[in-house]
């Protein structure tokens, strides 16, 4: 009997040890899984107080955040390693304290970004992180205080310099783009660059039913590519293939590096008059065709500011391109393609009453690549918003663009 009790004790102790091992392994696996997964930010809110404006971010763990300030307009920018934003919000409905708005998203391959719009110069008063119960979440608290413009300028310069030292280079290489895709002689194809507007930290327009322009144009561009490339005479390259921000200068430089035959930037507009609907084609001009075209170009040209870019780093390629004789010929070719495309669009979709307009869009300023900007419709109009999301519409639109391309490259 004593021997039997001893055997039972040994068996029970062995089971106990195995249980502890399994629990420890599970805990270790969970920790490893969490550490390998991208961090998540699941809440962002702003609060106004008598002596400060408070910004709070809730996340699943502590992350390294680099803040910096930008002028004209005043902005606080928070850079961090790539994270998943699970925030159920599109930004502020109205200003809170001295924060007039915010945006968030992927800025480049390695960096996520939150951009906070400030109505006056403000800098960080306090910056701290708190851990929740059992380290289940981390709360980042940022208190902002008002300062003079000169103090803000000094802080901005110092913060930008500090950020540049810490910055992780983007893995995208313009050289890799050309070598990866092709040489034109080898392909013997017409190269069409399709540019889904906005992306990442820049959402673009937001429809009345909540449709994000950046997501809509990306999915539409993918349909364009699949349909146009059914013809072996065309090669289509997208400027972006995921929800990532891309500066205007890179959209232009990609088409130039690829020696593209045509550049098509696609968008979906939003205006205060919700009754307006239909597609519009824009081409580059020194003078806008009307007030609406001028206002649209002004909005689209501000996307780099919206994303929190430091424009002092940029060349004048985007912000101040002189329209020389070579570019005038490119503008003529752009207008020619637009003129051929309008009747093809009218066969399958509703167009604006003036379907071809002109304005100074920065993204159309490649000096040697004919370029158009296609506003597919208005997200401010519910009928357009519903239609733009359908696969049938995207395919009809793609087919009409394909016919326009055929007429442009083979007029016979």
C-alpha cells in the first residue's frame, strides 16, 4: 500500500509539473505573439482644459513616439513605428480647445503618423505614458500649452533636427522601381501610370456614408490595371498598391523614372453642394478654367501639408515648376487625351456638365509625361457615392478608359 501511494503521488506531481509547463509555454507564446504583431492604437481623443489642451492615445503596449512641430499651418506631428490604427473615428467634428483636427495613417513603409492641427502655436507641456491593469494597455497623454510664434519656430527647428537623426530610411527605392519593372525597349508596351490619390495619413474626401476616398481610388485603380492589361500592348503601374501616403513629388518622379507614356491620377471629390454629381477630367493649365477647378487644385496641392510633411525639405519640382516650351507640348497632349476620353466616359457614366476643366494641379506637372486627373464623381452626393463603390461601375469606367487609350495611341 505505501508503494501504491508513492506511485500515485509521483503521478500527481508529474501532472502538476506538466500543467505548469503548458501554462508557462502558453504565456510565453502569447508574449511572443504580441511582440511580433504590429502595435495597435485603438482610441484617440482630445480634451480642452483651462490651462492646457490634452491629447490621449490608448494602445496595446508602449511604443517609441517622436513628436515634432511644423509651421504654416501650425501642426504637431507624432511619428512612430508602423502600427495598426483601430480608431473608430474620422477626426474631429468641431474644434476642441486649440486643436482643430487630426489625421492618422501609414506615412511610409516603416512609419505611422498622427497629425494634429493647431489653431495657434502650442508645444508639449507634459508627455507621459501610463500602463493599465496587468499591462493590458498603455495610455499616452500629451498636454499642450500656448506659446509665442517665435518660441514655436525655435521648438519646430529643434524637433525637426532631432527627428531627422532618428528617422528610419524608407525602404522604397526609385532605382529599384525601374530595375524591377522593366526597360521600355524590352517590353515594347505603352506604359500607363495610374495614381490612386491620397493614402495613409491623408484620407482625402470622406463621403456622406463614410466612404474614404483613399480606399475607393485604390480599389478602383486595381480594377483599371486588371482590365487594361488584358491588352498585351499595355503595362500599368500603380504609384501605390496599399494604404500608404505618397508625396506629390514621388508621384511625379515615378512616372518620369518609368518613362511613362501617360499618367492618370484618380480621385473622388467632395463639395458643399450635395446635388452636384458626375465625372470630370482635369488637365494642367497656368490659369484655372473656373473657380471650382481652382479651389479643387488648391485642395489637392495641399496634401503634403495635410500629411505633416516638412516642405522645407522638398525641392521646387512640385511647388514651383516653370511651364516651359517642352511642358506646353505635354499639356497639349494631355488635353488631346482628355478630349478623346470624354465621349467614351459619356457612353457609360454620368459626367459633369463641363466634363473637361483646367487648373494648376501639382501632380500633373511632370514636364514630359502627358497627364490627366480624373475625378470619378462626388462623394458628397449619396447617389455618386453608392455608384462609385460598385464593381460594375469600376469595370465600365475602366473599359471606357481603355477605349480612350486605344484612340490616343492608335488614332487609325
